[in-house]
C-alpha cells in the first residue's frame, strides 16, 4: 500500500524566459516570463492521477513556452476542500468530486458564473462510478446493493457530509431502490439499514481505503472505481477483489479555474492551459490508465476492457439537481443527519 499515502509534490523550478509560442495550448508568452506556481485543490483519491498528469503538463508547457511551472497539490474530502478554498486556501484550480462543491465556491464569488461552459463536456474531463471492494473469495456473497444490508455485513464508506465518495455512495444506494420501482419510503429504509451496518465513517475516500485494506475493518468497501483498482493493485495478491453491481451512479467530477485567485496571482494563462490539457489525447490516455473513464471516445474504446458495462444512473434521474441533493440529503438536519441519528 506504499502508494496510498503518497502526496504529489514538485520542487521549485528556476526562472526561464519563454522562447516559443505555445500554439497547441493557445498560450500568450510575456517578454520576461516569471516563475509560475499553481495550486490544484482536488478530492481525496486523485493523488496518483495528478502526479502523472502534472509531470506531463509541466514538460509540455515548458517545451511549448520555454517556461517552468511548479504544480502543488492539496487533497481531502471534496466538501472539506471546497470549504478550505472558500475560507482562503489560494487554489488556482479546483478539481473536486462534485459540481455542487465547485458551485459552492462560485456562490462565494471566487469563480465566475457559467464556469462549466468554459471547457468541453461542461468542464468534465472524465467520469467514474461507485463499485464494491470485497475480501478474498467474496465470503459474504455481495453482488448487488440489497446484499449490503444482509445480517452480518459490515460496510465501509466515507462520510457523505465531507466526502464526494461518501455522497455518491449514498446516492447510488438511494438510486438502486427508486430506479427499480421502489418508493422513497423504501429508499429511506434501505439507506437507514445500510448506515446502521457502517462501523466507520472516514472523512474522505483514501481514509476509507486505509480502514478497509490496512486496518481490515468491514466486509465491503463502497468506493470510486479508480480507487478500487488501486486497492487491488496495492493489496497483497488476491487479498481483495472488485464487484461491480448491476447499477450504480454516474460520477462527473468537473474542473474549474478559481478566477479571483488567478487574477490576483496573475496565473490565469498557465491555469487555463493546465485545464485545457486535460482534454488532449495525451492526458485522456493517462486518465484511462489510472482507471478513470475518459470522455474521448477513441481513448475509451482502447481501454474498454477495464470498464465492464453497467447501468449508470445520473443524479438528475432521482433528484432535480445538485442543489436539491444538498438540501434534501446532506444539509445540516437533512435526511442523512436524521437517519444517522437513528
């Protein structure tokens, strides 16, 4: 599990004057380019992805502009990270798990309106979903959502109040009831029973991974598809395995420039180029290799065997929008608070 605790970091790089026009990324180069440092505030399990993407972007940006860029990373539960930016963490870009977390920053005036329209696919460079990770041989025979509430099954998942993984797992469980003909009352009963069988609620996805794999708590872990793949890679051979339920939730993590910060720090050009890079074929290949679902159809086709088909439900299938999600389920005193108190 050595990679699970690694944080991306890059050393300070020396000042260098740009020599060539960055045509591929649409860059305008100042006559005397000062050193640039960007801060990417992301959600919990993306450390390995961004470490790989950052090194490639830095090399590409330097080749095309002659200018060095240093990229620092911050990781944690998505809602917690959004709050940190609102409270003053000087992110140049945010790459959070949920559109609602990014929009919370927009509502505080730090990101301009219509931010999602600045980049392709409404600023979503990849998608993902929630899957199950189980112990060797799947001794509790967990194949679908109803299996999670069988007697004797302990579930590990992050806290939906702080974690994008936690919110999506809750919504996937809810959707597994209502999209199969169940009523809202039946969905409430299902998620109530599910969280009664959840002994640990970590604040973020990576914490839940450590709880499940290293501390060996629980029979099943509800986690991001990419995090599940990393667990299988890093655990002792055969120790854990992935189960993809027949239905799950479609996760669409967006990216955005934090306008107030980049304008004050004068890093807008590099920050915008950084996010545009995510939609290039080079970056999409990296995204696929880290088990995130690329939006580039050709890249997805080349990696389709690692993404077995399953029915993915959009959040808007079960609620109006992310604002209703927050109000109905996760605001203080909302449904999650009420069922958890039970």
